[in-house]
C-alpha cells in the first residue's frame, strides 16, 4: 500500500466527535489536517521520512491499553506523569503552584499537519507557568504510551514570564504499537531561561512524532537537548523563533539507531530579532540498517542583523547498511550576519579501537567508549545534576555496536 | 618470558620480517636497533596484536602461551604493553577515565578487584608528578592537544599504572628533548625489577644512555643481524648501520 493509506485507515478509527471539549475547534483542526492530509514523501518537509509506511498494520490492531506500571527515573523532584495522554494523579506530584494540567486547549489550527492532528484529538497536557522573577527549579515531565492501536496526543505548554527560570526533564516511554504525537508550546519571556532536556525511549513498535514550538524573547535563553533511542520511527521537529534582541538558543540532539529504526531530527531556527545567537549540534549514531535524517534550517530575517548562527550535524555509521541523510539550509535576508553549518559522516576509527584494546579494553567496550566520546559534545552542555545521569544511563544501556 | 622463533610477517605481498629469533627473559631489558624500514615497528605491532600484518611463519610465546593466538586485550591482560610511537588521540575521552578503565579491565581479566576512583586517582597523581607532567594531564582528553613530549610521557604514565610484565617501547625517544628523555627513562627504570622486562625499539643510541640494556639486537631487512651487550649500541652510534644488512 502506497501513499498514506495505512495512516488514513488508522485515523478513520478515531471518533473525534466523541472527544470532550470544543467540538468546533476540533473539527476545524481536523479540517486543517485534511487540507494537507497525512504528510507523505511528496511533502518537502517529509521527503526523507515515510510516516505512512511505518504505520502499516496500526489500523488492524485491536484497540487495547496495557496496564503498564511505568518505570520512572528514581529522582526526587516534582513530577507530572501522563499515561496515554491523560494525567495520572497517583504518579504525579501535587501542591506545585506553578504546575497545572491543561484542560482541552483552545484549538489552534496549524499549517503543520501533525500539529493540527494533535489539536483535533488531544486530551490536554501539562501547563507550566512560572511567574516573573521566579526560579522554579527542576521538574520531571513523563509521557507514557501504553497499548496497541492508540493515538496519543498530549499538548503541553511551558510559559516563563520575565526573568524566570525552569528546568524540564521530559521522559517519553512506552510499550505497544501506538502513535505518539506530543506537541509542546514554549514561550520564554524577556531574560528568562528554560532548560529542556528530552529523552525519547518509546516502544520499538511505536511511531513518535514530537513537535516543539518555541518563541524566545529578548535576552532569554532556551537550552534544549533531545536524546532519541526508541520507536520504530521517531521524528523530533523543532520550530524555534528568536523573537527578541539578544536571545540565545542552544538546540542539541542525539539519536542512537539500530535494527531498522528510522530517526529524524528536523529543526527550523528563525532569527527574527537582531543580535541573537543559535547553536545546534545534532549527532546520529547509526547501526544495522537503520536510517537517520537531519534537516536543519536557519532563517535570518532582514531585521535580524548581527545574528550568530551555527549548526553542526555529525553521523557515526557503525555498519555498511546504516544510512544518514543530511539537509542543512541557510535562508538569510540580513546582510551583517555570521552563519555557518557543517556536516561530517564517519565510522569508528580502527586505530582508536586498537589503542584501547592494546590497553586491555575489550573490543565491545572500546566501541562503547568511542561512541560515548562521539556524543560528548552534545551531552556536555547538560550541567543539570539530575538530568545528566538519566541521559548517561540511557546511552550506557543502548546496545552498543551490535549489528541489527 | 618472551620467545620469538623464526617470525616472518608480511603486509600484502611485501615481506617485512624475514625470520626473527629473539628471547627476552624476565627482568631483562633488550634494545632492538636498526635503520628505518628494518621492521622495528612491525615487530612491536605484531607482538601487540594490531591488524594489517600477516604472520607467514614462526611462533611467539609469552610465559609459555601462544601470543599470536591472543586478542590485543588478552595480551594486555597477560602483561604486554606497547608504548606507541605515535600515540592515538581520543577526543571526548578523559585521560583519567581512560587509564582507569584500562587498569580495571586488566585487573578484572587477571581476577583482581577493581580499583575505586579515589585509590586510582591517588596513584595516578603520584605517577603524574614523578613524570613531571602538568597537573591537568589527567583531566584532559587522551592525547588531544598534547605536545609530542607530553604524548610520550602519557604512554609511560599508562605503563606505570598498568604495571606490565613486558613493555614494548616503540621509538619512545623520538621527538623528546634531553630533559623529557631523562624523565621517560626514569619511568622505565623505576619499573625495572625481576618481573619486568622491556623491548626498547630505537633508531638512536641516546635513550640507551639512560636505560642501560642487558642486550642489544640489530634488526636489518627483517632479520636480527647482530646481538651483543650494551657496548654494541655504542659501536653502532660510532659506525652507523652501514654494511650490517648483509651481515
């Protein structure tokens, strides 16, 4: 079956009319979704990622939720846990004045089909709002997908008022064969700092398409790192707008892919104010016959003079049938800017492996050490002492260099 | 004890070692000298298990075991250490972590308990001091941004902490000034003892002014063409390698 038939058949099973909240808004979001339809490879933004093919059979699954007791990072910080898109109060902290759950959001249509789909079927999400000048510390935001044939669409919102700080550690896990399309809307006010660390460890049978829509105001900072290890197909798509002078964005990601996994990191960083800085480092480690995709666009508006934009995409291919597609784009309308991008593709260096082995380190461990070293640059900015070990552990437990 | 018998090796169609016989008993330091292209580095790589060489004849045993049948990491566990002529850079790998991982891998393979970070760092810092290395040497990435001399000292640092039974020093003197040479030689001499032996591979005699070998072997065109006491190194320094190849 070609085109979008599997995905369409899957969507046919979702009865949007039976969902709570503003039906009119849901229907208009659904209409917006259908005006573009399921993204297929004819959509330029989806040229390298065939969503439909990975949803084969999804519509044939008997709808079932699984009683999964999610294994959560054992860290003693406030948490919000969503299971299949709904807040699980027993697993979540209460009495946090800045944490709320979002009801059904006012539905906004979107030109991004997956965001429109999310708007049509979401049951809400976390709503984190930090008041001006407040330092809200670190919180854990967990999304668990559990079941077969489900479409899970949390809609989170993170708002930092002027001069406030927050660190969010987002962990996405699951078991089963489901579609997970989380959307996170972020607004960082003047001088605020949001650190947003994301770990995607979805079920290997699932399809995961996450969209982060962020607007960063004057002299504000958005620092984000995504580590993707799970899902059959995963895409993390970032739309980040630097909307006020002197805003700073660090957008880093790494994906570890094996077997027949498909991992896609897509970034659109829009400089819309002068004197802003953006830094992106995206690393892919690809084994077996997995395929990685990086699409990164830096847009610099005419007004955005003195922009400093940097983007680096590096891939480490561990097998002959591993593949990476890399598509960097610069779109610059201002004349006084510094923008650069680079891409490298390589394999593990046999000289380095031998050096380690000659010191007594097994070949397997030598490969693991070198893969971790390859990721070092992307991980280094995670200075948060709660977040760092969570990511180190996820990398450690990845099946190093085994051919898939 | 290292015993090399009739070792022949080739890279592709080209024979590099044409039948080497060499025995290094425990507690002895032997020098292998010879002109460029004699096969000195090939010998050290074959003994440490690097890919890319085909052993076409002969045998090597170490403490009675068939060395050539062992993986490089097993050779390290058995007590062999190669100080690289050109130490490899490992960006993203901290030096202390690297050496501790190596020390513990070797300890595990030998059935010993692993060293904890505190005990390791204490020993490592002492060794760093003894080698007159800068304090940040352990924090930096392995060999990244190291000067030539620092890289060589870092090899000796690893040797000191891994405590091998047999060290293969491949042109460890190249690129070292006289002070560094003295310090590196001091590191090797400190390891000297009844359970430590070394094969010092060098082009020049000057390292041997500081590490007095028990035996000196001259390697030319893939063969040991002469062996003798330390005085042989002096003779070579005076008369060069000319004419030895055919001897």
